[in-house]
């Protein structure tokens, strides 16, 4: 008789709807339509039932899309179902041991919605502000204004959210260093617990990418984004924040536990269209299409369309690439214990070359990116990726029938 499966401590829920698609966004999402949202929520509830027996969450993360686009009634239905299907949630919430994040757009936040989320145990809000300059928000195709963002923050604080992340984008076409610094100072003055800052990228098949190709926008000259990033680090450090990952800065103790788990190679269950998960050594991705997702669930089929297990060497390379994003870097003994491989034996040439170009610091015990290496993190990560044959399967690794 096989032993019962171990519990998975982290859950990601993908809500694939937005009020409108931002010009730079390549994540899977679609405009919300009432009847379609209801069918999606019914399908999502059935998927949650299939994975609930594996879950004893320490973190839950609602991402998207724009999760806050759900109505009060829709949120209440979904949250009630989660609390009913995962009994450990109540004790985790009571003991204040659960980190439960919902991503929000300022255009879809209300006082009633904020109070409802807090009443069900949601205790961390992640708001996509992106800029406090209305012209730059229009450049990005955002549907909110700076004033709406400020009002939403007040509403969330009034509802009892004491763990708040604010997302920002820099290197927006036409953005000046002065505009970026003003946004940063305004953000810091709002006293969030966490900040995420991302350099604008031009993803294929997005309106912004097409405008770039047509000459409608121009990238900022290369030294400017670097200066913006470095100024962000200076200002946030002066205000008492600590950078713990390339794009993420937090008050001590307020790092995002859900994301830390993923960067450290931990297990997590993902539900919803296009959601990814990693369970029992298998990683999977659900079908990135709302209608196909609903149809699969309604037919009693798994929504997973990609399920694979990497070879031990390839998995070690992936773990190294992710772990290097964090300021703590990679501790050699812990890495060998987790993967079975020694850093200096699997990548002797890469370690020597990267250290020689001052992209990493390696003392034989811990590997970290240098400040210069953080600016070229994707290039550094490529040195650790190992392409090996992968194993595939047809079952959903998180499902319990």
C-alpha cells in the first residue's frame, strides 16, 4: 500500500480576467464577461476539489489577470469554497500563519471588496500602481489614474490591510529620471511593506511591441534604465527597505513568502487556466485558454496540457538560475543536499568565467550575483541552464481522485 501523499504548502490561483489588456502585458488574460466568469468560477471550484486533499497552505496567491475584477458575490463564492474545501485554512488564519495575497488594479478596488477579502483571511494586497504620472500610465495602456491608486491604498488600509505591496514599472518611453524619482519618493511616503519594480520589457505580440516596431515609441537609451534601477536601490535603502531579489524590496520580515518558495525550488499547486505547478518532482501547466479550460473540467478531464519531470542535472541548473535572483544567493552545501550536485563540479568553467567578469562572487561556499551581475542576471542564468531529456506523463500530479 502506497503512503499517503505529503501536503503541499503553497497554492497559486490564476484569475484570467482584466478590465482591459495593458499594452505591455503578455500574461494570459481576457476581458471579463459576467456569464463566462460564472462558468469559469464553477470550473475552478471543481479543480480546487481535485487538489484540496494535497493542500495545507502556508501561502495562497491570487494572480492574473486582475483578481480584484471579481464582484463581491463572485469573491464570496470563491473564498467560501476555498475555506470549505481546505479545512487547515481556518487554523492557519487564526494563528496568523497564512500569507494570502490578492493582486489588485486600482480601478477595481472598493471599500466593500477590501472588507470582504479581509473578513475571509486575505491579509496581503499587491497593487499594480506602475506609476504616479498619468501620462505615463496612458503610455502603458493602464485603465486607472494616479488618484485612483492613492484612493485604493487608503481603502485597503482602512479595511485592515497591513501588508501592502506596490508594483512599479520603470524605463517607460519618455520617462525621465526625475519622474521616476518622484514616483519612488511618493511610494515610500505611503509606507508600504513591500515594493516590486520592473524594467519595462517589450514582449512579442503586444500592442507596445508593435508600436515599437512601427516607430511609435522608442526605448530609453541603455544607461538610463541602469541609472533608474540604481537610484531605486539607493532611495529604498535610505528608507529602511532591504532588497532581497533583483526586482523585490521589502521591510525586514515582509518578504513575499509565496515567491520565495518558488525561487528556492519549493513545491506549489497552481489552479486556473495557464497556471503552473510543481508537485512530486513534476511540473505542469494548465491549458492557457479559458474556454478550453472550462470544457476540460466539465468533461471531467485534467486541465494540464504540459506535465514533465526534468532530469536531475537540468533541475539543478534551473534551481541555480532561480536562486541566483535572490540576494542570499546559493549556499553550496545546501544546494548539494537539495540537488545531489556540487556547484564547482557541475559548472567549473562557468564559475571561473563569471567571476572573472565580476558578474558573480564565489568563495567556495556561497555564490552570489555582484551588483554588475544583477544588471545582467538573465545572461548569468543562461550559464547554468542544462538541456537534458525530460520525462513526460499524462496524469495531473496534484490531483487526488
